[in-house]
C-alpha cells in the first residue's frame, strides 16, 4: 500500500529525532562562524520565548500563595493545623522556634526541621491593585503571602516582574459550585487523575492527546524562524505533549555534562574495533539515506537531522555569550540541612544557554519545557513540599538574574516564564498530607509581566460548616474560576499568536467572556 505524505509525516514525528547536548566543538564550527557573522552577535529584536516550569504531582497551592486576612487565615488554620503532623504555616511575622522546642503553634508537638513552626511566618506580598473580596469572605482588605521558602521570589515580586494567577484549572465552560455538584455542565475528563490532568493542562485533553498548546503556538510562528526551525520547541524533561505541534517537532536536550544521543566523530573517537577509519565509516552507514522504503528514508533523514543538530548546538554552546552564563549556586535543603545542587536551576541554565545561542542560531520564537517532580504529597508534606518550593524559588530567581545579562543584553522583557501543575491539593489535611483536588495558583515571571498583582479572583476558602457556606469550594476541592484556556491564551497573545489561531488552539476559549487576563 502506498504511504501518503501525511502518514509519512506522522511516522517521522513518532520516530522522533532526540538529541542531547555536549560542550565539545565539532567540524561544523566554520559553518557556524560564518552564520554568526551574517546574523550578527546580537539577539534579533523580535525574539520572544515562553518557558513552562511544570510541577509534576500536583503542587499544594494553598501552602504556596496564601490569603492572610484574619477571616480566611482562621479557616485555613482550622482545616490544616490538625492531624498527626499539621501542615498549617505560621502567620506573617511569626518567628521561627528553635529545633527541638515545644510548639506553641500546635500544642504538645516537638518542633523539628520539618515543622512549619521552625520556618517562621509566611512572607507578605502586597498587590498594587487590591484583589476583590469574594462572597463568603468577611474581610475589609485581602492580604497575601508566600510560603516561607519562596523568599527568593519576593524581590522579583517587588520589582514588578512576578504575578500570581489565582485559581486556575482546566474548564470547558465557566462552572459554579452548584453546576459541578449537579454535573449540569460539561467537565474535563478524569478530574484529579495525574496523567489525565497533566495532559489536560498541557494539551487540553486527557492522556493520549497528541498536540499541546506550546507546540501549536510555535506552529503559528514557525515562519519567523526561517529555515532553521529545529530548536523552536525544546524540552529538558523528555517528551512533553505540551511541545507537540502539527509541524513543530520538539528537540529534547539533557543538562549537565552530557553527550549527544548519536556521537561518532573521528576527531574525538580515534579508533573503533582497532581501526582509525571505522568511526567515520560507521557514521556514514548510520547517515545513509538509500533504499526504497519511505520509512527507511525518513528514519535516515531524521538520524542525519539529529546528528547534525547536535553538532550545530554543541558549536553554538562554545560562543562566549553562552560560556559566560554562570552555573547556579548550590542551596541548603531546609529539611536535612545538607547542601545540594538544584537540578531545576541547572535545567534553566540550559535554557539560558539556548537563548544566548540564538545570536548564532537566528530564531525569533522559542518555547521551552522544564520540570520538577515530587509534588504528590499525600504523606509527609512537611518534609517534601518545602524542599521542592525552595528549589523552585531558587531556580526562578537564578533564571531571572541570568536573563538580566545575556551577552550584555537584558533579555527579561523577551522571556516569559510560567508555572503549571497537575492540580492543587485538598484544602483540608489527611493527617500529614493532602489529596488530589482541582483549582490552583500559578506564577508568571518576566520583564513583560504586569507584575506585583494577583490576577483573577482569589477565592473564598474554607469547608462548609454550620453558619458558613463556601461558594467556591465543593467539599475541600477548589473549583477553578480561571480556565487554562484563558491562562494560555493570555500568554499566546503576548507571544504573537493571532486571536483566530488562539480560538483553534484553545477551542473552549470562546466559552469565556474574558479572553485576556492581562498579566502580560
């Protein structure tokens, strides 16, 4: 049976040309030097990049961005300062208690490194624009704070380069508590399922989705990158549906001291099976594109693309602007006290290097995907989430600092970074952790961000009880009031995607009155 061009393209996509990055130079250096002269050693003025930091496992947003008005904090405390290992954070201004001391926050408990009492109070952040007070919240002013181990983000917030998108989650249509409880409106498939909600966040559909909104956005702007499009969508976290487009094929890289997936160069491997000529011959065989099979030809073309792209990128990484990017500092694990390397910061260092290499590669639009895992805190949340948030804040702060000077250019305005996660966690504790829920709060960072504000309605918090009915929560689950479609479309508009294309990428967007949330 004859293979159609469309089928061949799908086979090509499935077979995937994946390459890792090394720091070595190569025989393509002269070609890249020529390209670099032609492109000039400055970033194209229209360059823009989106960077997604995905927190796999479902980050507990209730302990990430908190409402601290007395009315809300009282309900927060009653829901979370209970159980075998209470997870409630200390109020703003509270001093850290010595390790081993008896707790006054949770009577009868001994304070350890993994106790909220030892971390001090949450860190106040003041929005430039007061967030509206929703029905059910009895407060004159809404006040907010971050987790104690997100201190690295506070200066970025104060400088106006960080915003909070409140109560975001997958939605098909605006959904009220009554509609959710009665199942009278369409709901996203398999809510609170890890794999399905990771996919829904990234691609708008449950597990098995083939194209994500990052890749589809890149498709729309692919022509801006000319003929050199291979580095348009880049993942440091393996295959990500977020980056899968119709035309864009994601390029996967690893971080640190790595080598390409296929690396056969006579210059660095001088002997194979006892012969100095065999390395070059093996490379020739692997790169061979002869044969009558369409699949064989496409596979060979993909192998050539992978090998050549790795060589190009390795040479680009020898540029002064790339090598000048500093490595992230180490940080102290707040639970163990040990000094550790932050893998998320290292991933963002790789992203920064790729951005710096654009002076040579000449792209004008890029989408990146990096990740940090471990947020499924059903148990021992006090020993887990603080460590992860410490890494998140440290990595984002590092990235913000590096972007301030790439080859003498401040790239903050050209790069917008945002967080995402499967879902948030239940408002109540299960004793020493939390379970799967729905709506969550996310960060958006960058020089183009309209920062120092909380966007969307920060919800009323608290479980229903005598005399109190929460309009925003069903049981202990927060119902989103900002859809992922609205969140993504706002980023897409900044990225340069047209309104018509956004309606195609986010088919549920037309169900929401507000298309642009305004945080960027």
